C-alpha cells in the first residue's frame, strides 16, 4: 500500500521535479487499487466548542455524511 501511495503522490509533482517516481507509475493508467472520489458532502460549520453542535459526537456527524453519500450516489453499500 505504501508504494501505491507513493505512486499517487508522485502524480502531484511535475515529472521534471520528481526524481523518485517509481518505474511503471504512469498517470492515466488504471489500477484495481485506485481511489475514486464519487461525491463530496460536508458537515455543518459552527463555532468551535460553542456552536449548535458542541455536544454532538463526531460519529453522529459522520453517520449523516455517509447516509447523504449513499443517497446521492445510489452506490450499493454492500459493495
């Protein structure tokens, strides 16, 4: 996994500046390990430790985000 992260990170640096690009690491080549961003959802923002969510645990906010992603993308959660 570390080598895959290194490969992905190398995509963010221009090739002329990247002397550590592993051989075979090519932009645009698909891999079964690729991460795909399918949707972007954010939690509400309030004042830190004083706002309306000061007593809400992070897991409850995350649950709402994951439910929204499931509904928006229609991805089968069993996958």
